[in-house]
C-alpha cells in the first residue's frame, strides 16, 4: 500500500491461547519491519511511485483574442480567468485554429488535425449517416494519461465526430457527458442549423433534460468528478460550449452590462462573464478539495470570436420547437484590439486566442510570455510535467513543450515564426511577420504583414511575387507531409 494512506488492521484472536499470542507477536514484528523498510529503503513505494499532478483543461468556445480583462478588455468582468493568470503564465501569442474541429484535434493529439482526418466539418448527428470522424489511430492525451493510471473525463463539447463507433469513450475518456457535435440551444439541447437534431448524450445514450441549462449541467458533472477523484490522479477536460451562440447568458450577468450602449458588445460581454463564472466553479472545486497546488491547469479558446450574426431557424416545423425565423446567431461583439478578423478567418483575430498555463509547483506565477505557442503544445507540455512518456507506438507529435519558454522569457519559440493552417479548401502560412492566405485551386493570394501600421489590412501580393512563391511552396510542402495515408480507423 501507499504509506501515505491510513491503514487499519484488526486482529480478532482469543488471547488465552498460546498460539494466538505468538501470532500477535509475529504480526507486530512484521509491521515494524515493513515500516522500517519504507523509511530506509532507497526503493520505497513513495520513491518508485511519486504522486503525479492532476490535469484540468478549460477550453472555451469562440472566446476572442482579447476577451478577458487580463488580456486587455477592461470592460469585461472575468475575475476567475484573471486569478488564473495571476497564478500562472499568460500567453499573448497563442494560436488555436480558425474553427472548432481542428482546434480540438490539435489540442487532444498534439498534432496537425489533417493527420487525423479532421480536414472539414465532422459528423454531427450520431443518428445520421456516417461522415468525417477523427481517426481512431490518433492517440489522444486522454489515452496516454489513462495508460499512466489517470482517471479521465470529458464534460462538454466533443466535436470530432459523432458516430457511435468513435467519440470520447473510444479515445481514452472513462466518462463523457455532453454534446457530440458543435453547438446546441442550452435549454432544449437541439442543434439548430438546417433540419436540426437532439444532441445531448451520456456516452452514446441520449439524455433528456429539457429546460436545464447545459453549462450548469456540465459544470456540475465536472465538480462531482473532482470531488469523487480527488485522492487519485485525474485528467479532466472541460470544453465549454460558451460563449458560442446562441448567446444565452445568465440573467445576473446581463444585468451587469446594461450600461454598455453597443448591443453586440453588451450581449457578448454577458456571455464572457457567464463563461468565467463556470470556470470559477471548477477552480473553486479544486480549492475546496485542497488539490489546486497539485493540478496543472490549461485555459485556452478554440478560435476567435464569432461574427455569425445571421443564423435563424429554417422551416415551419423545426424539431427544436422554435418558430421559423427564430434568431440564434452570434452578436459579433468580440475585441481583437489592433488585430482584425474573427472566427473562420486566418487573420489574427480568427486564430490568435487567450491562453494561460498554471502550475505554481513547476512554473512561475503572474508572468507573461510573448513567444508563439499553439494548441498542439499542451500535449507534450502536460506529459513532461506529469513525467509520462508516450508509448513507442504513439504517432509523432507536432507540438512542443512550452516549459523552456515558461522558465525563461528570453527563450525563442521552437516554431521560429512559421505556422501552417488548412481548413476545407482554405489555408494560410505564416513566416515571421508575413502571412500568405489562399484557397486550393485559386491564385488570388492575400499577402499581409503583421507589422504594418494597420496589420493585415494591405495585400502585398502583387508587390512581392517572390515572397508569394516561396510561401506557397512552403505551404504545399507542409500540406503534402500531413495528409494521412489510408488509415483503417480502427484500433
């Protein structure tokens, strides 16, 4: 047994019998020898099996580049994100992807999403025809930590393929409660695009909970999981479905922002504070269990803020019950500062996101790093902090540990200013302060600079044809290297 655990030994013997008295003496001697060996032996259990940290990933949905107080939005009330930044490192040049699916693949595998077949929108309806699902050959962070003895859970949004033969419980998560696709109405739990469908599951079992607020439900599950597993190492992935539309914030947070005249910003601000509220509930559960200091916490958004402001219910008999024309889109009220762009764009406002790493036992607190990091980097960083090695059969990881950057603000990013993105038929490559954006089969390239007075607003493609040619070649070489080779999608 672990010597830190309390051991109760009960001996029920009749002390009047001589042989029983000898048994008691033998037990006492053996216990003394065992205790002595724990103190003196260089191979004690405590040394062979050091206590590993817990891991919590808080992944928000459509939270824009500067959309937290500590990232440069003083009009936002985000006390929990701010407190997390105060006890960790805040990254100002963190990159996810342009939309939900590829960001989540990159986060969970540490690899470019194309390698796992996540190149376009994944299957949404579990009950619908089979579509794109992340290859089962991909080894997730959950799978690696589970093999190392971690209890694993995902409460929230999956969005890497809804087919029942795929999904969280096929990729290392012991527990899953949430949505298998990309978004739902938070109260009736229906996906609202096109013909719509119900999307709330416990594993692959449909959950009926009409009228219950989904962010509250998923956070309740996260808190319960922490309480139940506080005495063993665990990996808790909490991919929130907010501030993603439909923007259904808590009433108390709507009241806070009633003085903001800009309707879009007012609505979005309330969603940000509602998101922060639920992040706070998870953090408070860690504190209450007295395991905060032994928990690695990663916070990040999956892409920039949404500007999808036109979505309305189609059809007169939508299964959600909403009437035709019901608005459920985003407000478009995000803050990108000097940058431009939003979700679905490869401009900085679409791919540069807030990110924090907190683990005071091993990394500094209250500091800022300006080097490039990406969603792929959390996988190798967490494994290094947990002293867990991937299995020899695991695919190669594209991300890098951020610990050298954490330990020194002067350490260069291993990306050396080069980043690649591809989604559907569109793509982008960044090299230093230049970025080339294009589309497959088209030659109307957009070459922009991050150092222009108004970054990324001028197209320099015609003036710099050689640079366009070089960056195009860089993209083509990269894309050829990440295309998968005939996976079987089985394990």
